[in-house]
C-alpha cells in the first residue's frame, strides 16, 4: 500500500513532502482543507486525534506531527535507510527533546498554523 500524506500547504506539512521526495518514496496526497475545518471531521480525528496536519498513514502505522513523521521516515529500514536526517544516538535525542526551549519551539508550528488559517479564513 502506498503511504498517504494528509496534507494542506503549510510549512510543517511541506517539510514532510520534501523528505518523501528526497527519499524517492511513493506516497499519495490526501488534501485536508484546514480553512474549511476538515481537520475536525471524525474521519480525520480517527487518524490524528490532535486534529492537525500533517499526518502520515503507512499501512498499519499512523504518524502525526512533522518532526515525528520525519524521524519515522528516516529510521524506518523499509524506506531504504532514509537520509540520515537525525543522529543515531538515542541519549542525544532525549537530552535535546527534554530542553524547555525545544519543547516551546515544537509547540510554535501548530499554533502559528492555526493563527494563519484563522487569518486567511477571515478574507
């Protein structure tokens, strides 16, 4: 089965398309119109309970949040070894993820995208 990327043209979703293209992986784009609130429909909430794009469905694996999707693509041996986007040291990952500044930065993307979507919807 081809991977499905639930997508709307935002910065976070675009990061995933870049990685998929660079890795040469087959995927299907499933548009989710966040300006029309499609991310809150029950069928999308079943994929991502957070109601945010992007989300990736790869057979029986469902991933959401762009950083998690990128790590999944990079570390999944079925994807040909990935692009080595992340260092292989688990302890390093844990120390970085635990930093308060990183935690705040990870929250900025979705908040910014929500604000952008609301702003665009007003027009």
